[in-house]
């Protein structure tokens, strides 16, 4: 109980000293304030950006995979374009031989001229897909129906457009039953799908007109090899991706007659791999924030040590008087050490306030990708702990100097 009361009195005395020299204390703690505010704002902003990116990727599904053709750099010009491009028979064989695949669709796309009445839109993205695309992508149907297996098997001249196409082509609010021309060929609109696009920082941008047609009909219109294959795995998460990748690699390498030393002429990408990349970037930014706070706290700590040494010189007679009436050196040491730590914690509190203000200010910006920015609790403990450690480390030397003062010499100090 006596120790608690003594510590309380020491803290009160420390605050009194800070208030007496409040301007000097404020300037001294500026380095601490900047360091803590920088850490809180960077970590909070990083968390918001990470949440935003993961939310965007969630729209694709954690078990979604894409196969692309690849020209291996390690064997440049060894394979022709025909050898590298994916073929429809390869897609069928993958679906047949890979038990980890739940559903899949080959896809090919090109820019076409689309016309409705007198309105003509050039360079419109047209994509050929099968009926499984709706289940893989999870894009909601706003009007009409999705593709059916009959559309695919009979190569029906039907199409689905996105809501942006309804606006740009001047279609009815419910355009099902209307017809459009795609590269001069008439297509019946059977449905309208929602528009989804990534932000510009991730390869997307403003929404654009999209037209989707059955893959088999697209294969007739554009008989070139397919561009890619979209796959949804049977696993509940992408943790089993290596197993699915091994199955696909085995099928494609066998069909392409690739030897043991030959590189892959295709690449398989999972959404989970992109998420892992974002997490690595987030970790890197957090480490950078830790470096910033360390440098700032070292600078602030030097300032605190300097001001505490000045305080020891100013209060030499007070120290001598306290030692003369029986105060042991440990009490003097703790008094100055507590003052240094209190100075750092006051700076940390101010830094936390500034950092929180910056983070919530970023979150309030309209249409900001940092709308979900928040400060994790570990960042608060990290900043506060660093600040307290700075007070102890840089306050120790002035405190020891004060504790070692000879009371007689101290009382004679002018």
C-alpha cells in the first residue's frame, strides 16, 4: 500500500513538473507524437486498404482458379503460339480427369461492334462462356435468365448483357426479347447480369458494356484457340490448391507431350495467391511503420534525455535537500525515471489522438478505398510500449545522475 501511494505521489509530482514547463515538455515530446501518429495512421490505413482489397477478391470466390497460356521465358521461342494456346479438347479432358473440379467453363473474348437500332458501339467486349459461368462467378441476374445447357449444345444465337450495356445501347429497362447485332450477327437478349469491375488500381476502372454468348457459338465465330479456362474447385477453401494444380498439370503436360525437363506452357492462378500477396504487402508496410516509429522515438528519446539532464541541473538543490532529509538514492532515481516515462506516455497519448484522427478522417472521405480503415489494438499496445521503453532507456542516465549526487555538493549548488 505504501509503495502504491508513493508511486501515485511520484506520478503526480511528474505531472506538476510537466505542467510547470509545459511549453518545453510539448516541444520535447514532439518526436514521440510524430512517431506514434505515423505508426497509427500507417497501420490503420494499411488495414483499411487490406480489407478493401480482400472484399474485392471475395467477389471472385476463394475456390476460383484460372488457367492461362504461358510462353516460358526459360525456353523463349521454343514453342509456337499454336502449342501454347489452350484448346477446347484440353478443357474437356481437364473436366473429365480432374476430380477436384466442381465446375468449369472455357472462355474466349474479343472486341466487337455491337448495334441496336441506330446506336452503334465499337470495341465492345464479347465473351463466350458456358452455363457454369453463372455459378462460378456468382453475378446476379437482374432480368431474364442465365444460359442453359441447350443454349450451349444447340449454339443458339442468344446473349446476356450487363446493366451498363442497357444504358449505353439505349435498351428497354427490361431488354429481354430485344435483339442486337454483334459483328453483324443477330442475337436475342435473354438476360441482364449485374456489372462488376475491379478498381483501376487493380486493373479495372469504370464499368463498361459487356456481352456474353454461348461458348460453342463463340467458337464458331472465332475458331482460334481458347484464351483461358475458369475453374471452381470442390474444396471449401483454396488450401487444397496444390492438389488441384497437380491434377491439372498432369493432364495438360501429358496432352502437350511435355517431357520431364520441359517447362509448363500454361499457368494456373488462384485467388488465394493474390490474397497472400496482399497480406505480404500489408506485413511489409507494418514493418516499415515499425521502422518509422523506432527512428522517431529514438529522436524523441534523445530530446527527452537532454531535457531531463537539464532538469537535473535545475533541481540540484531540491535533490540535495531531499537526500539530506533521508530520501534514499532509489527514490530520487525513480522520481526522475517516472518523469521521463510520463513525458513519453503523454507524447504517446497525443500521438494516438492525432493518429486516430487521421485514420477516421481517411475513412470518412467519400468513395474512399480506406472506408474500413481502423486501428488494431496491437498497434496501440506497440506504440505505447515503445514509448514507455523509450522513457525508461533515455531517462535512466539522467535519473542515475540525480541519484548519485552528493547531498552536500547539491545543497551548495547555485
